[in-house]
C-alpha cells in the first residue's frame, strides 16, 4: 500500500507497491488471535501494514548464521 508515507516494499529484483485490502488486514488479525478487533482497528491495521513491512526490510541482517545477533550480545546479571 502506498500510503501517506509513500511506503513501498522492496524485493530482491525490484520495488513493489503493496496495497493490502481490509480482507488482508482481517486475515492477519485472525492469524494473530485478534479476530475480535473492532472495524476501526482493522482499518488502522490495514494502513500500517505497508510502512511496517517497509521499515522492517530496512533492518540489517547478518549474512552468516554464525554472526547472528544473539551471539554478539551478552546479557549481564546484576
């Protein structure tokens, strides 16, 4: 969905505009246990699908399994 922010999804080969429908948002909500959301929340969810997907694709990921973030960070106990 190319919303107010003009968000598009990036694929390996090209930029692809995604325009999810209310049915897509409703299906997403059902898959995540949110089937009882009010219609205004489903509509807002639909608006946010493309921007969230776009920014999620901007997160850098390690090309090697051995360099996963879990092995790079250490949790310290007080």
